[in-house]
């Protein structure tokens, strides 16, 4: 609603392929787009827009990537530290990390932050189990 008040349209394109890299969702609408904000799962599709004079922003992606898009990320490390501190403060010492089998920068940073935070906690253990996102 807020976007419409400012004459912006928002198009959500769920990947028909489920999880993982998306096919090019912009092929038919390239001329009508004013900009693109995409999740890290659509990184390959954004490459098709490189050089199209469109503002491109990638969410949850490796900031060191020199691809065609700017990056916006949450503070994943601090978030995991806060969650871990909270659970440790409640007395929890055994953790299970149900990790995605999809390899993304965000998931890797989150896992490393969790293991770092728990590694510093006396008596804490963590076991990681990988699972598909579907």
C-alpha cells in the first residue's frame, strides 16, 4: 500500500523451481522495470540485467561479491549472538542447528556465528543436521 501511495508497483516473483537459483524472472518485463530488489537465491538471474541501466539490489548476499548489484544485509553475526546469548541465559547447553542444504552466503555466515558463539560458552555443544528447504 505504501509503495502504491508513491506510484510504485511491487512485483513478487516466487521461483517456480522452488528453492535454489531462480530462472530469469525479468526476461519479459525488462523494459518496464524501474529497479530490482532480489534475494540471494536469484543472483544468476540478476546477471542477465547487468548493463540494463536498472538499479539492482541484492539481499542477503556476500558483500565482497563484485557482481552487478549493490548489497543490503542484516547484521547476521550480531543476531545469532543475541539468540545464542538468550538461549544460554535460559540455561540451554545442547543445541541442534538445522541447516539448509542450500549453499548461500547468509546460511554460511549464520552457521559460523552460531558455532563461534557456542564455542565460547562453557559446556555448550552443537550438532548440525543438513536438510533441504522444500
